[in-house]
């Protein structure tokens, strides 16, 4: 009887072992393919990170000075030169909007100031020196500079910022460090068609959608003083 079942049993065991080896080999193959895919993803991530670093380094080099940036982006600049003057006569005519109303800003009760320069800047102490330079330069031109935290108290700071943007003759924004609050308030100033002057420390990364705007680059306090004085003077001369 054993002789009768031995051969079928051997065949059954052999087929099971062979099937097990096939399944095991297929699993190893799938793991190998998965590992290759993971390595490819890692390589692509590394390549993307490398390209992003290269892009940022190039951006820093191109933004190292206003002259170098203009050399690279001369076509964009030439196309934007007249954009600042298109709506000049409407700069002080602020229309009411649901956004302003929802934050308690009634434009009918806000009187524009021909001497007010409102500065959008991070409230961190690292940026205070830049703020004082702008204050001194503007004062020499008969202008008063304010920033959002000077008159606000408690929870009304954003309301005060909106009112100051609406009433200001000129808005200066320090975009060094890409502070999110500054960019949010800058977007509001642009939407309200305010005359805006951007200042930025040399070597800082400038967002693409702002690179076509006129930017005062600086690396020292004296550089900022000279640049902002010239920009403010041009703004006053244009509106007068």
C-alpha cells in the first residue's frame, strides 16, 4: 500500500514545495520592485531639492542688488513701469467693501492723511532698526511714519492696521524674511490701490509675483536711508 501512495505523495510534496518557492520568489520580486521604486522616489526628491536650492541660490544672486535684478528682468520691469501711474488719480479714493465693513472699517469716517506713511513690518526687534531708518528718512521729507502696533491695543490691532492702510498716503512694506502678516497686509494695500514702496535686505528671497515691482534693496542702514529717501521723494513728486 505504501508503494501505491509513495509516488503521488512525493509528487504532491514536490508541487507544494515548488509552489511555495514560486510564491516566495514572487514576494521577493515585489519587494525588490518596491524598493527600486522607493529609491527612485528618493532620487527624484533629492534631485528636486537640489534644483530648488539652485533656484533659491540663483534668486539670491539675482536679487543681490537692484541693478543686477533689473539686468535679468529688464523686460518684466519695462512692462510694469507705467502700471504704478495708471490709477494715480484714484489712489486716495477708497471704495467701501464687504471685507472692510466686516472688520469694522467705515471708509466714510476715515480721512486720508497727506503726511502719513504706514509701514508694514514684522514687530520683532530685529526689524526695529530698519523701521527707525524709514522714520528718520520720512521725517526729513515732512512725513509721519506709523506701524500697526503703535496705536492698537488689545484685540483691535487688525482693525487699526486696516484703518491706517486706508488713510495712509504711502505704504512701505519690509518684505525681508517673508513675514506672512506683512504679505497679507501688503495684498490688502495693493487691492486698495495704495501707492506701495517695497524694501528688502539684499540676499533675501523675493517671491516671484513681487519681483516685477519696484523694490528698494539695501545691505546697510545708510543704503536703506538713501534708497527709501529717493523712493519717497519720487512718490511725492509724482502725486504733486
